[in-house]
C-alpha cells in the first residue's frame, strides 16, 4: 500500500475565512515586508494571527530559541488557527527543536508551510507526527501584492484542493537521466537536510522521490553534501531525484564542472531518473516557487519532464480527541 493511503496524516484543508497563524522560527525580518505579506493573505479572504513576540530579535534571529518554539507550540494548540505560515527563513529553525511540544503537535495536525531553513521543521513534523507538510513561500519573502501569479495559484491549490494536485509539466527543466518511477515525495533544502543527519529527525529516503534544492553554494560544497548523503545511506534506496534550480551553485575551481557532473560521479552507472531545474524553493527575483506537499505519492517522469501527484496534501478532516474522522467525499 502507499504511505499516503495508510499512515500519513493529511491536515484539514484551508477554506476562505479561516485563520492563518504566522510564526518566526528563523531569521528576523523587515516589518514592512512582513505586513505586506499579511495584507496579501487578508486580501485572499483569510484572517491572520501572530504573537507580538514575532518582532523580537536575538543575534540574526527573531528572538530567543525557546520563544520562537513557543510560537509554534501555541499555533498548533490554538483551535482557531487552521494553517501555520513562517515569517522568514534564513537560519535558526534547528535551534527551536528541543523546545517543541510533540504531544500538542501530534494532537493538532495542521498545514505548515515554509522552505529553505524551514526544511528542518518540515523534517521534524514528518518524523514526530507523520504529517504532510508544505514546501512553499514565506510571508516576508514571496507573499506580497505583486507575487508571481502561478506561485499563488499553486500555493492556494495545494492548501485548499482535497481531490488531487494534478500534473505539473516542467518544460524548462533538464533531464539528466530519463526514466519513470513512483513513490512518496520528500526533501527540501540540501544544506538543511545534511544538518539533520545524525539527529532523530533525519529524513527517511527509502523508496522515496527525493527533492533537493539549494542556493549560492560552491559546486564543491554541493558535491560534499551529496557524498555525505551517499555515505549516510540516504541515496541507496531512493527511486528518483528531483532537483531545484540550484541558483548560484557554480564551480569556482575554473574546471567548469556542473551539477550533472556531480550526479554522474555520485550515481555512476546506477539507473535512476533525475530531473534538474524544478521551480520550487529558491528562485531568481519573482520566480515561480511551486508549493510541494511532502508525504504524497507522485510519479516522476524525468524524460517527459513531468511530475504527477496521485492525491492531495489536505483532506476534510474533523479532529476529535483520541481519534480522527475522515470524510468520504473526494
């Protein structure tokens, strides 16, 4: 059976009028940009809620570690909040993990959206609560009045559509290795997934379609990350590899190596579909950042440059203490 059919927890879908809670687990942010994102969410018909402590600062982060974690705990425990968005990424999310309340999180599965540094939280939620999580934009970054229209459509569809996410044709991508495979989609920012190895929250890549993206890392660093994944056994049983646009990840040695060369070195003669340049995660200015639900069955057709979702990341679910009631409606 598929993971998403048996054990994965799909959070309740987001509907117009629902409340979105915003937390700041990582970097601090510009207040004006944050408020612009809040206004955009409100213009879409949602209520927005956040604690005033979100504007705190400690070092490069939005307040002390425990305080940032308490924001997350509070939003999961707040029955009014139906989805949780992150104010910013950057750095600091990993420092909140010791203070998160897994009991509250497990009892109240909710939509959780973020990317980049937020990847470590996505991995945490997947590990402790089996939740579908959403690799998508942050409030003080891509969410604003002039945001990419397709990015907005993908964001809303992924959080509101309870039938299926459908097919994504990625014609701008590059096929590094052809093939068609199916499995559960997981992943996130490469650097952050590396930082999770050896912790209780490291990613389980067995029989998965692995999505990886990063930005402004030297090709030697990218190669080192892939080698660490390989030596940790994280690439041994993946079924396919979907790579983001890897903005600014270039060879600085003067040898003109590429991401394709790294993939060839790492996988050798192993036959595995690999598609490069998928528009999710870090993009150039106003680029298309497609929201990806992690934990859902997909088919990756690298030759045809297509990603097919076999279901949605949300469901019409009524949470009842001690049990979960699922609607039969599609």
